[in-house]
């Protein structure tokens, strides 16, 4: 018997492969299971007083390919003795076919009792559908449920449903615009459609959602938009089930490209096929989320008005045409909009200032009048004033900016926003779509303005918040989004009537919103020439403050893996260094006097050595080493060096707020840095940055910042084992290479054989630093990667003087400051080509 059902379901898959899709597939799947269950049920000798009832999605005739089959075996008192044979006839074949079955055996009275105690079961009964058996018994269940569980309790059902929805979307995603959305449980997912359906049935007695047109909540056009969105999600979930070969509701990153291709999306120069697919998905989820929000708000309003003893809603006029009623902002005079379109933005301004939400009818009124936002309205000074007042008044936890987007007013007012609406970024770096990321960036800026960063006050907050809202507006049309965004912003600021200097600042912030993070994470912050170049680029302290705050907000709004205490420390250091020099009167012409600085440092160190009774030739200390430490630190290094036996190693470590610092003093030998990196990896330490110095007598002083790969703390790290490993690695690396390979093997086995890492790039830069050649390697992170790169440099005879290891989710940017064996920049073209080829091969392996 089970074989027959499985054969039918295999036939269903063939129909799907030939084009049967969407809800038609669900109905056919439901029909197949109904037919087989009815056959098994009627094959039993005596089913008097029994009924087989479908619940949940199966009851709605929405049975997805691998969804659970929810069944209720309903029976009358006295039929207990025949239940076992019926269960054996109906349920056993389902289990034997490998299907997931949720089942219960109850009388009508038990259903009523359990429904009163268990809200989820009560909701399941809303979708109850008779498959086969006693129609009278089923009708009794429906009638009794309505009288006992529904009549007089409709608004209790509404409150419980609203609470359950809030808890659900808090768990599965407040936004449907996440990188890997849950298309069933997340906001705007299929469960929202079901929530709408359940409440419509219970509260309004609607058996079909198409009746929503008659409520006045949705127009015919809006309903069909909603219906298309629902069909779209059903098609995607069908595809996801068959792609995974099991029940799955979360659209994981690994499945997105395959499904995008299967659904016919194609790439072009501006967007990937998968990004177009995800954009369409997000738009559908937004449609469903907004419709569900509006419907539930409408029902809650009916509930409040209908409640016995309720006093009339109090009204407070704010200005002509706008009032507060029942705690929400209302645009109550729609005729004003024809003459004064800026009143739509004024409603949002008052909502922000009074920390209120807009009433759902006001949102619909705004959405219905977007045609009034024409070129004249976009250039209106009143509209601009209202917009800036809104933008600077919203609270960090407010949903008003999202509402501005969802009503369509934001894109109507700033059409440059349209290409990035619901735009996905197909990487594991960005958590939100571009438009939601920009909204979150403004929220983060508002949070910074109210937090400990308040002391960094900016002269014109409008510039900062507008830059946050627009900083990624150039995305969606290919590479170079920062430059393109700056050009688009000039059009926006011109329409907004911003002064020339303010408009220039907005364009500068957008064009350079990645500048500080790149410098902080990839450049030597002790390079005074580089710091001066940064100051000359930024030019003013106010710009520096805004760029600093925008950098923090952008990182925090991107995703939880992007911002860290280490990155915060680097950015703070860079900000302070630039801040100290940015207002020099000779900023444009000033050049650091390195010879004078090194002479002063050498004399200062010499004086401290004499005071301590120590003798050492300071001429052996390289200039860049002298400029990288304080005089007292250098004397401490010399004291260690004088006590160190030939070939020995000295290790010190300490805990800083954002990382752990390691100081190594030893004698130089080929490939020493590679050995150090390998041993650190074996001891579960990730290198964040390294400064490598070799004195003229062969003494090596390495300052390395690390963090743990695992979750252990500073005290739990086995520092003695690390020191012993470093000592042994000075003599030979063969044993450690074997151990490192053992560590790597389990991770390598997870990759298909022969697959190389994508996104590899090697850049060689001889312009940024006056003294060093800078080599940047972009690659997917893996254990031992830094060791392999350092070993490659050693094999090529290229000394490393600085290293900075930046991360971007599972991507790394390894930056090395190098010179040739004569202490000069790398300029030999054949050598540069060999370096490029070798590093690219290592990074891709």
C-alpha cells in the first residue's frame, strides 16, 4: 500500500519537473494524499462514528512536497475498540512510505478541551477539513468549536495571534530582508499569509482571502499584488524542498544560486542572477509583511472601538490636517495633500518628534498619493525642511524610516533609491539588503549620537545622517559604488537645496565611506607620512568626525561579524593620529622630518642607557625601529638582548583590551616569521598584526598582536607550551609542518576535490609608502594560510617588515610591507611577477 502512495508522489515530482508549480502543485499533492487516505479508510470493516480530518497546511490544501501530514482521527464515544485497526490501516502505510506524520486521536469534547488549553491546536482546528468519514461528526466539531472557542472570544484570538506573530518574527527574523531568510516563519513569509487567513476566518468569517477586497483594506490591484507575492513564495518553497530533498524553509546561501538559475534569472553587468532572484523574493516578502501589518492593525482598531465601555478616542491637533488619535499620527484631511504634498513628510516628522507611529490608514493614504511627489515637490523647501527634521529626530529603535520606505515615500522623494530597493548582496558579509542596510546605518548613527560618542559633536547633523542614508546608493549597477554614489548624491543635495559646502561634504563622505576602515586595517599606523596624507585628504576636523562615525555605523549595520573590539581600537588610533595633525596651519605643505626624529630618539635612548649603566651601540638600531617604539621600550628591548644567549629566544605576552600582545626577541634566521606564524596557528592564535624588526647585529624584535581562534580566555592559553614550540621551531620546522597539516586536513576534506578558493586577488603597491613595497592578498581564510604566505616570502628571499591581517567574514586581507635583500623597494619586474604568481597560487590552494 505504501508503494502505491510513493509511486504517486514520484509522479508528482515528474509533473513538477514538467512545469506544475505554485499552489497547483500543493493542491495536486493534497489530492494524491486525500485519495490514498480515503481508500485506506474505506477499506476498513467498520468506520461508523469516525472521521479522518486534515489539519494545518494539509487542511488548507497547501501540502508542500516534504511537509508534515497533520491528521486528526475524530471519533464518537463507543468507537474506541475499532481505533487500533483504523490507525494500523491509515497511519502505518504513511510511516512505511517515509512520510512525516503529525497525528492525534480525539473526540469532539477532547478537541474542545485541548483547543481551550493549547492555542496552537486551536489554530490548527481553524483549517480543519474533512477527508473521509462521518460528515455529521465533522459538522459537530465545527459547530461546537465555533460556539465554545470562537463566539465571544474573537478578539482574544486576535490578541493571542498578534502576540504569537511577534514572538515568531523576533525568533526567525524581524526583517524578511536577511541574507538567508526563513520564507515560512520570518516576517513576510508564508506564516504571515496564514496568520492573515486565520484571523480573517475567525474575526470576519471570511473563508477566502480574496474577500479582503471587500473590507476596504485592500484595493483589487493591491490584493492581486499580494496574491502574486504569495504564489511566488510557494513556488520558491516547492523548489527549495525538491532541491534539498527534505523539508526546509530557510533559504540558505548555498541554495540561492541554484534556485535563481532554475527560476530563469540571468546575470548582467550590473547584477548577478542570484541578486535579481533575491531582490524579487524580498519584494514579495515585503508585500506580504505590509499587508499583514495593515490587516492586523485594522482588526485591532475594530477591537478597540467595539470593546464595551470604551470611551471615544481622544484627539490632539498638531497642525492643520494632522492629529494624534489613540496614540498614532493621522493625516485626517486628505484634500490638503493636493495643495500641500509636503504634508506627507510632515506626518513623518511629527511621528519622529513625538516618538509615535503612523496610523495604517495614513500610510495607505500616503501610498495612494505618491503621484503628487513630482519634480516640483522634490525641490520644495518645505518638503526638504520636513525631511531633515524627520531624519535628525528619529530614535535608534524607531521603525519610522522603514515605514518611509515601505509606503514608497522615500523612493518617490529620492528616486535614486529605487535601484537599491530590496537589492541583495550575494556574499556572507552583508546581513541585510542594501536599502535595509542604509536604514540600519542611520539607526546606528542615531545610537552613536546618544551614546558615549556624543562628545564627538558635528556641526551639521543633517550632513551625517543624509550621508548614512545614501552611502551605498551607487550599488546595483556594477563596481565603483562609492564614486557613483557620490555623483548621485550631488543630484539629491541640489534638489534638497543644501549649501555648497554641505553638499560637498555629503559627496566626500559617500565617496570615502570605506577610507578609514581600509587604512586602519591595512596600513601601518606608525607611518607618519601616511597619517599626514590622510589628514590632507580629509582636510577638516568636522569631516574627520563624520567619517569616523559613519565608518562605525556602516560596519555595525553590515553584520555581527564585521565590527569587533580590535577593529574599533585600530579605528580609534587612526582617528586620534589624524585628529592631532589635521588642523596644522601648514597641513598642505608639511612633511615629517624623519632624520631629525631618529637623531632625537637615538640620543634619548643613549641617555637612558647611560643612566642605567648599560653599554650598547645605538647605531645598530634601524631608523624605522626607533620611530616605532618609545625610548623606554627600546631600552627594555636592549636589556633583553644583552642578557640573551646566542640563538636563544625571549617571549613576553600581555592582554590588551582588544587583543593579546606578544613580544619576541631572538636572532634572525631564514624563514623565522613563517615559523612563528605556523606555531601560533598550532596554538590556536590568530595573527592580527605584526611588526618585524632586524637590528644590524642580527637581533630580531617582533611585536605581534593576536587573538584566540577558540573561545578560551587569556588565562587559559598555554603560554609555556607556545614558548617551548617557538624554541623548537627555531631549529627545525619539519615536525610542526606535519602537525599543521594534520590540523588543516579535516577542513580541506570538506571541500570538493580540486576546488580552488574564489575571490583571490594579489595587489603590489609601490606608491602608498615612501619606504616599503606593500603587497595585499585577498583570499578565503583557512588555518595555516599566513604561515604559507610568510614561507613563500622567505623562499623568494623577501624580508617582511610589517604585516596586517584584516578580515571580512570568512575573507581575509593580508597586507605585507616588504623590501628586497638590499633594503630597497621591489622594482624588478620579473621578480614582481614571480611574487604575484606564487602568492596567488598559495591563496587559491
